[in-house]
C-alpha cells in the first residue's frame, strides 16, 4: 500500500455505498444512525488515551507509512500506537454502550411512554456501530505498518 490515504478514502467510499444501499433496500431513516454524543464519547476516550500513553505522534505517523521512510523502531512504535488506538476504540464504544444502557434502563421504571424504549435502545447500539466503522478504517493502517515493518526487517537481514 503505497498511499494509505487513498486506501482509507476508498474504504470510506465503500462504507458510504454499503450504508446507502442498506438504507434504500432495507428501508429506514438516515437520522437513525446519527448520535453525536456517542461519537464524541468514543473520541474523548481515543484521543486523550493516545496522548496520555504517549502514542499520539506515532499514531499520526501511521498515515504516512509507505510514503516516508521509518526505521524499524519507529515502525514498531507506529504499529503499537495503531493497535492501542484499535483497543481504545473498542473500549470507548463499550463504555458508551454501557453508559447509554444504564441511562435507558434507569428510565424504564419511571417511563410514561414505553414506546420510547426501543428507539432509546437502538441509540445505545450506535456506539458499537461507530466502533466497527472506525475499526474498519484503522485496519489498513495496522496492516500497512506491519507490512512496512516486515519489509524493513527483510532489508536488515540482507
């Protein structure tokens, strides 16, 4: 993968086409898939988590692997940063899902309108949906860094 940015752009396009296909074939409302607080909570766990662990700069470097030359140690750090980002996204989504579930289930006992339980539970699962999307975008970064690291190790062996 020479240009990881094109790969990620291609994946975004693929996700948009698959999403729109699902909306139009299965029916539904695009607004059902939007929950800004869930996205913000996932990002609030991802970005500060990477910064606190000192992996933010290496994570940013992952977007230029293949276009810039990095040493084996730098590639290992980049790979570690991307792996950490993948784990933080999953943990952030799980955290968001649990918090949303607690809020929804806490409101069940005093709910005046039981018909709102279904839509509120659907919102709970949006964080998992967002985590899957973000993970799909992080996978090529991980694979690209891993391939480049293997290539660098081959050059050192020769």
